[in-house]
């Protein structure tokens, strides 16, 4: 970098003001040009503004604001020389954050041989909560366009994965595994973004992930008048009343059974039907027909009335059964006499 006059060199005498280096970082998840006020102040006051990336998205907006930006890839020594005499140099960082340069400055400062300028890290734009979702949308868009497998997928072909990922999420919750929970939530989120990306390509009724998000935002606001409106609710029961009332007005259903997916697991289906009946205040006797299915139906209805999720209860019991099976298997492996006559699956 031909950055400064030759008389300014690292450690050039005790009376030479060391100056100031400002490393300006920006987020690619925020629209270019939307910088903080301290960032604009630093840019306008700088003696020199440098950027190694000629295609940096901020550069057109900086130049439009009257800020001269030189394309340069300075070393740590170059920057120290450029700041000699009390000058301020602002370096607009690339997406990687200039790790090689900052490492070089740290080594220079650690040597004790150079009078270092003041070094300031100035974030010019910040990610808001949820900003990484933008990355997910961009990655999914590229995968859909370039991956031979992903580019051929349909809603119908992906349906089974949505079911699998939902079950794996439930398992992570029941296991209490926080790391697994985070990963499974990501897998479920992938299904949402993948389907939304496919939906963009529909020839007649396309919609995007923004439409999906916009729809659920509008629904949540409408169904929470106690949060976003003038209604009041101080108990979970009152919140549920608000939710059911606004949902009923939206759907205008003629039967409490409408909207219940019949393809869900049988115990969950029975419990959902029982919940709708109870909430609506209907008196509907159970079918009095013999058979294991009707016995299970009765158990599911009884569980729902007691506030128990029958699917979760059965899974818990099945896990206990699995543990008992493993204990028996372990005991048989450690007891030679137990190796005889064991039934094998074929």
C-alpha cells in the first residue's frame, strides 16, 4: 500500500502522535447504507478511508455521501505508518472481519518496539434477532437452484420428512437433550423454508417464505388481543378463551371436527376429538362397540379429560418397556445359562 508520506514510520520518535485506526464492521443482513451515526461521524472525520474489497456493498453509498474510499489491502505496518502524526484511518472491513490484519496489529503491539495507534472496533450495523434466518433463506435459494437432488423435490416428496423431523423434535424434547433440541428445531425449520421455496415456483398460486411469515404474524396478532389490543387476560384459561373465540370467528366452521387431521396418530386423534367435544360443551357418548380400538378410544378420552397427553404417556411407558428389554438382554449376555432357547426375529 502506498499509503502515507515516507517520514511517518513505526515508532518514529516520542513526540510523534500515533493516531487512530478504526476497524469498521458491517452486517450483510442489513441493507447497505444503513449505518449507525457514530459510523458516519468516523467516516466523515477520517483522514483516509480504506477497503480491500472493490465490490463491497457499502462502497457506492459511502461515495454517494461524499466519502473518498481507496481500495487497498494494508499490512499492520502500513496502517501504523498511515496513522503517524495523529491521523485517523478508517478501514471498512470485509465480510471475514480482517483477521490477518488484526493478528498482525496484535503481534506488532506485543513486540514492544512500535508506538501503536489507538485501535477501535466500530460496528456500523447490527444484526437484529432473527437475522440469521435471512442466511437460511439465501442458502436454501442457492441449493434449490444448484443441487441436483433439491432442485427436483416437490411438496409431496418432502411430506414424509416433515413427519419424521416432527417426531425427532418430540423425542429431543422428551429426552431433555438441549443440543439435540436445537438441532431438531433447525431440521423442522428447514422443512418450512424448503416448502416455501418450492411454493415460489407454482405457476398459478406462488407464495414465498415472506408470505408464510406474514400470515403467521397476522394470525398471532389477531389471536392475542390481550397483547396487541385492548382486551385483557390474566390467566392461561382466559388466553385460551380469546384464542378459541377469534379462531372460531376466522374459520366459521360448521362442526367442531373440522380442521382435525385424520392422518395423525390414533391416540392423538382421539384425544383431539375429545378436547373439541369438551370445549364445545357437547355431550357425545362413546360408541359402545367391542374391540381393542374402542377400548383405546375410551382410554384416550379419559386421559384427555385428566389433562394427560395419551401419546406422550404411551411413549413414556414404551420407553420404560424398552429399558426393561435392554436390562433383560444384558442379564442374558452375562449369564451363560440364559443363552439357551432364546426366540429370534426372522
